[in-house]
C-alpha cells in the first residue's frame, strides 16, 4: 500500500531520470552542432601579414565598398600623409585618394588624377588604382604608421615590429578562425 502511494506522488507524465538525461544530452548535442555550423560561416577580412615571412599580424572584418585609411608622417617633410582605400566586389584593394600637406621629396608635384587644395592640404582623388601588393614598412621613430578602419585607429607598432614590411590583402576566414586569431 505504501509503495502505491509513492507511485501516485509522481503523478501523470512524470519522467524518469534517464529520459531527462537523454533530453539534456540531445539539447547539448544540437547546440554544439549549431555552434560548429555557425563557426564555419566565412567572413571577409582585411589581413595584415609580415611581407617577408607571411606571418599573420592582424585582421579586421571588412565588407565590399568599405574604406580604410593608412596615415603616416612623411620621413623627409615630416608632415602627415593619408591614403584612402576601398574594397571592391572582387576583393581588390583600390587606392581612391591621397592627402599630403606639403610638396617635397617623395611627394607628387604633378598628377594625372583630379587634384585640389583643401583644409587638409593637397588632395589627389579619383585615382582608382588596384593595388596588386599593398605594403608599408612600419616606421621605427617618426612615421607613426596607423590604419584607420571603422573610425578606429590602430598604430602599426601595436601589431608589427619597427621596420617590418606589412602587406595588406583581403581574404576570407571562417568566423572561428578569425576569433581564434584575434581573441586567443
């Protein structure tokens, strides 16, 4: 009689511990499969690597038609130079325009492109030149190379050593691969 009362306390629809365990395992398994599938989704990144070794330095998620700027101090004139790039649908990096503040050694005095004087200095625009290899050498002292992307500025010295050739390309990474490289 006492055992019948215990069984009645369980009520209708009660589950055994084994069935609850299987349901939890199934939910965890489904979540893991979804996580693996999501982590394999490809994303486009602007990739910075060591020009000589190909070693990964840094990357930033980027989309078609996004722009980024490389800013540095000219080694002779000691004035700012800004070069603006855009990513096209074929994942090319295209030089759109350039700003510099003074004429001098290593800076253009004539150009086949559109040209104007602005409050930022001299502007050359409508360049639209595909950069087969976009390489900058990290300045050791004065140049202070930096990349501006999505309103954030990243000094080259934060991800590369002085005098390192930094090559920029556009690649596709899985979300998981990107997170491993950038977070861990």
